[in-house]
C-alpha cells in the first residue's frame, strides 16, 4: 500500500495543473473577446456613415490576434454576428447590425 500514496499525489497534481491551465485559457479568451468587442464598438458603430462590419483581417491586425483566433472567438461570442452576403468573412455587433433573421418557408 505504500506505492498508492505517490500515485494518488501525482494524479492529484496532474488534475490540479490541468484545471489551472483550463481556467487560465478561459480567462485569456474572455479578455480577447472583450478586446474585439471594444474595437468594434469604437470603430464600427454604423453611426455617421461608419461601416457596420469589420473584416477578420482588420480585427486580427488591430487586436494583435491571428485570423483563426478571431474567427474562433467571434463565432462563439453572442454579441457578434457574421455578415452574410457578398463579403461573408466580416463580423459586426448585434447591437449595431441587428439579430439574424430567419426566413420561413410557406
């Protein structure tokens, strides 16, 4: 039974380490999403002729993130909506562009 304690301690430390990494990553992603929202609120309000949507490339450049990170963060953020139209790789705030509309088939 003496061999059991080192195994339990090692397993416990592994689980604790994984938990710390998960919480740290979640906090980082939350800060990144907030940074994107602040950028869109400041520059893409749609007021005074300002555009409503920003491209993934513009967001990634201004927020210092990769384009893949921006796509991933925006797709999971409830405050943002993707443009559907001629330029589908653009994102805007729902408070500016409005919620998505669903067409009903009659």
